[in-house]
């Protein structure tokens, strides 16, 4: 069974409701590992025995997406909702969504502009002022289709033009490099973590990764993330550009990569002629922080796939960047002994 980028994008797996992603990913990885489990958080943790058990390696990414949850139904049949994850309300009006297990279609709406007062037109859009129209004419009719607590996901169709792909939830596309890297021979015992609940706000980004890392207690962690592309029109100096390769991340709001370990990752890319770029800003937060501080702590490095318009109804990526990050992740599995030996020598650890 081969990966379908369209299927991975279009399945609905808002944080806390990852079951469709779990069901899709397991058949793709179950024959590439010695064992796997789905834990209480919804993380898929696959174990591959290495040539040596001297070190435990974690290679991780996330499977969830931002979205919404049904918080109320009006007497006239409109659905009220709250955001799950960081979403800019300005991107929401007139977008289509799918609600609950039945994927009830709806459209996010607000009062038409010609009905708004001047102060309403000039005010910033807020989620509390929006609603979802499912075509119901009463609360009773709406309740036949949706319930409080139902998951709401964007209903965006995946598409591609040459090397560019567009769709929702592309910020879970780290799944592709991590899953494909499982075909490589592991030098050390390696845990491949497809983590849940990344988008749920908490003290350390990545609730699922925090739990998985605590249980595994890895010595080293290689995190595959997505990075906000900065190549928009009025940006003179962008540290992440579509089509320029995977992004080496040095710091974000949740983590600081180990400099010497990261140097070994950059050397790995150079040895294998893999294109990389460097994230010089510290905006955003990744799940690397959860892996770094869990249990006894881990030495962590992070590589990201550039993504335009993350956390919106339509994201964009370049397929070549996904290929570059896949090549780097595979090389990490194959050459983890070289990487770790280089790190140990530089730090005089044993």
C-alpha cells in the first residue's frame, strides 16, 4: 500500500479525534517494524530493533490538524463552534467544513456586509461572531445531524500543479518522511512516533509527543516538523522558502536544538547531497520541546518541511521539499551510528 498525499490531506483528524489518521497510517507501517501500539493519547508508536541497543532513538512527527468543535446550536439551526488550535478567524468566512462522523457539510458564515453597521465592518473578525450553516431551519432539525462536541474539519479538496501541492492539514505531512524511513535498516533501537494532539494548546507543544517521549525515554530524538514558509511578496529576507529543501531548525518558542547534534545532521545532508536551508527566526513552536524535556531528557534536532498558509483552509507545499526531508530522515536511520559517534567525540560523552 503506497502513500496517497491526497488521502493524507483530506482525512479528518482534528486534535483529539485522530482515529481516521490512525486507521490510515497503520496499514502503511505495520510490516516495516517489529511491533507497534496505539497508546491512550492516540499516538502510534512503532518499534524497530536495531543492530545495537546501546542507544534509544526517537524519530517523530504529528498526525493531527487544527479545526473546530461544536459548542452550541441556535434555535434557528445554526451551529456555533470553538477553535481547536491556533486559527486566524480572518481566513474562515465562506469556507466549507465537514462536521462529525457523518461529515455533515456546512459553510462558515457571518452577517452579510450590506447588513453590517459601520463599526461591524471595521472590527476584526472573531470566532464567536461566526456560525456554520448546514441548511437546517430549526434547532431540532440541526440536532438530527450534529451534536455538541462533534469534530469540525475543513472540507478542502487536495490538488497539485507540477511540484506544488495544495490542501488542508499539510502540516501533518511529516508523516510521509517518517513512515518511509521505516524501510531503512536501523543501527540502534528506534521508535517511530506518529503523535496526536499537537495542536491542543498546552505548556509544552505536543501533548502526545510528551507522553510518548516520557514512556520511551530516548537518548536522541530526530523530529520531522513543518515550518511556516516566509517567502511572501513583501518579505525581503526569508529563512524558509518553498522548493529550497528541508529546514534545519535551531530554536522556536518550545525548544532549542542541540548545536553539536544539529551540526552532525547538517554534515549528514552534505554527505548525501540533500538540499537544506536554515530557519533563523524563532517564531512558532514544534513538538521537539516535548521530546527534549520528557523523562530524563533527550538530545534533539529538528528538520521541517516548508509550508505556506499553515493552519488555514488551504496550505501549500513543494513536493521536492518533502522528498528532501524524506531523504534526510532515511539517511539519519541508516547512519545514526556515524552521527552519534561524531556527537559523542565532540562532547566527550560515553
